C-alpha cells in the first residue's frame, strides 16, 4: 500500500491520485490509464491547476496510522480480498479516502437485503421466500441442539405451491449464476433442494415468459442500458441493440438503478430487470463489482470506461466527501406517501440525483471533460487498444482461439467507434442536441 502524503503539491500543480484496486482485471484498467494520460488534464482550481495520476494499489502490510496517497480508489476486490477491503476501510475512516463502492455496504448487503429493501420501497421484485438449508456444517457444535429445539419441519411442496411454478432457486447471497436453477414443478423443487447442501437458498417466482432482459449499469449518476440474452454463450450475452426501450422505459430503468445504487451507497453496480406485460421486474441488483471486461461487454466496453473516467475524475477533482452512512430514511419517507409507482420511483431517483450531485457533475463534464469523447474515440482505434483487447483475450481463451476472439471483440469495439463517430457528428451539427435530450426526458418524467 502506498505510503506518501495525501495530495502532493508542487508549485501551482495539485496532483490527485486515483488508485486502482484490481484482481484479474486487465483491459479496463489499461484503457483507463492510457486514456487518463491522453486526456492530459489540467483543471483550474483557484490559482492552481489539478492534474491526475492513476496507479495500482498493492497488497502488503500496512500500519493503520500510515497515511494513504490516494484521493479516490476504484475498488474491484472488496468482495473477496480481505486485506484490501480492510485497508480501504481504514483509509476511508482515517484518511478521508473516497472509494467506489462503499466497502461496509458491499460486505453486509447480499441479494436478500436488496430484495427486502426494494420490496419495501414498492419496486416489483418477484415474490421471494427464504428456506433453511438442507444441511449444516458438521463443525457447528450447537447446531443439533438449536435445530432440535427450534427448527420447524416444513413441507417444501407447500412452499412451492404458495409461490407457484416456474420459480428459481438461488443462493440468498449468490453471484455469477452459481447454484441457480430454474424449477418447473414440485419434483424438481425437491430434487434441487436435496442437492443444495449447506447453502441458504431463496425461492423466487420466475418472471416468465419475459420479452426483454436489460442490464442497467450505473456509474455515479450515469446509467448505461444493455440488452442481455442469458441463454447466449458468455461472450455474446450482452447484445448490440438499439432502441429496445422507449423513453419512458429508459427513465424507469434508470430511476430504478439510481434508486438502488443511492440506497446502498454503490456507485458502480449492474441492475438486472426482466420485462413482462410491460412491467420491469428487478431480479438481481446486488452486483457491486460488475463485469468490466471487454470480453463480455465488447460494444459496451468503451461506454463503461468513459463513464468510469468521468465519475472518478469528478470525485477526485472536487474532493467530494464519501457519505458516512447510508441514511435510508428519506427513501422510507417517500415510500410512506403511497404515491403511484411512477411518481414514487421518480421521487426516489430525486434523492439519488441529489446524493450523486448529478447537476454539478454534468456541469463539470461540460466544462472540463468536453474533449473526452474525441480522445476515447481515437484511443479505441489505436494498435495499443487492440493490444489491450488481446491481452484480455489471451488471459481467458485457449491459444488457438486468441486471434479469432481478439478480432471479434476488437471488431465490435470498432463498430462502437462507427456509431460513436456518427453520434458525435450529429451532436456537432446540433450542438444543443444534448440539451434537447434532457428536456425530452424531463417531459416524459412529468407525464
Ligand atoms: N425471478 C426470475 N425470473 C426469471 N429468471 C430468473 C429469475 N431469477 C433468476 N433468473 C435467471 O437466472 C439468472 C441468474 O440469476 P441471478 O439472480 O441473476 O443470479 P446471479 O447473481 O448468480 O447472477 C438470471 O440472469 C436469469 O436468467
Ligand atoms: Mg445475475
């Protein structure tokens, strides 16, 4: 872990340090560092100017009183690397570090709490039950006595009938599809429970049939939507699709994602929703270390890198303080008013926008990051960007498939460059297009 002082200042230049706390990440971190260098920012700050440096957070012994040199850390390790998590926690408490995401929230909130909380706010989470595990660890000395006294025998078939088929059995704290099964009848439910071992499971009513699966990926106040196909092979699940939702649906998904993220103190999270009969049901939204690899995001990858750059630079430049607690009351106060769903969601999103400083952030981007779009567009056409894609492919695919998949993913990134160039050209013709977009959204929100 780095040892020097907080903000290093020489003459009129203040350097904000952004730390990348990484695991197996390769591609986004390399692209992030490359683009940050190419941006070559010098943001005026009174008489001074603010510049930015990114470096990688190391794992090593640390003195709890040892200052950290980072202003912002983008963390990808908290959910499993405890040394890094505890270093981050001490750095937030003792050194005023700003971290994406809140490590305490990430540590303590599983799917289960997020379902409960969003049900309480009135989001249409499908009916969900928790069932005690089939087995307990043999070394839990008190388990036999506790279970003998208090565990009630239950009829799994009755629970199944109450929820209705089809349903999903999935770990209450799960991720990455581990232990998830679709269940169509009582026999399958009993069989899945027999196999579930020591895991505490949820049974959740299936949203079935659904006609659209969307992942809403929030980074700060920015929400990017991607159409998703859970049945496709891993590298093709994110689809390249346009106009798959209308303006109102976009707003619902965006408001839902921001509500969830602000509620839990997450600034980088992916929220999965399924649409059935025109209603979006959120089914998985405790993903606060979401996929950030070009090998799954492909076309969407540059959007994500760009959104991460914007938000982390904003947080570092403004020294935005980290929220010290989650403060759920404003959300519950809105819930109590029993407003119609759309108005209620809009009100929750209002709290989120306030917490995420959306307006100030947008002004900051317009003022200081207006060249970002062009820099990113150029970068992803360079041999270096291709090399970065190849490095990630090499880490995941067998040697004989490296060339094919490098071309595949880099090709999709080039397709992004084509659509992005068109978007930027249209914006140049109509410089107020962004303004008009915002107005349109506001009109939709009011209706
Ligand atoms: N209630 C549900 N209705 C329909 N499909 C579901 C439901 N819950 C889970 N699934 C399917 O199972 C997959 C994995 O479940 P999910 O809750 O996303 O777990 P994980 O956290 O492991 O991604 C989802 O992407 C979706 O395809
Ligand atoms: Mg999921």
